[in-house]
């Protein structure tokens, strides 16, 4: 008997999750451009900012590899964290401070993690 390999987008709701991630990327694009400008402005103002996202992504990837699971248990509680964070980003589009949107972007990450990865794998991503 051959075991059928499940593809990532064969799971129910995978396209809905992908649409949330794409919508967040489109909403956060101006903030990411602002952060890139701040991080590359001068080594004396913010020398470490450019290196932190790849470092955190690597540490998160390493933590998730140790916490691999066959069954993901996504939690709808991610919407409770994601909705206010998206509201902050949308509010900042009217005020144009960019710092409020940057805070909202960081606040989106735990909500997305709960929504896409589940509570057990989200706990694995927490820093001590």
C-alpha cells in the first residue's frame, strides 16, 4: 500500500490562510519600506536593525524544526490578536506615523502564529 502524500494546499482552509498572509503583506508593504529606509539610513542610528529579522527567522525555523508535528492544530484565537494589530496598521495609514504600523506589524506575528501553526508550536517560538 502506498501512502498518499498530503500537499500543503490540499488541507481545508489552506487557501483562506494564504489569503490572510497575502493581505497582510500588501497592508504591511509601506511599513516594511519605511523600516528598510530606517535600517539602512546610517550605521550610527540603527546598525543592528537590518540583521535582526533574518536572525529571528533563523531561530524560529530552528525552534520549529525541533517541534515538528504531523498534525497542526490551528487556533481561532489568533484572530483575537490579529484583528487589533491589523486595525493599528490600518489606523496608521491615515495618520502616517509609520511607527504605529511597525508596532502593529510586530503584534500580528503571534496572531498569525496561533492561526497558522497552533498553540503548541507558537509556545515553541516564544523566547525565554
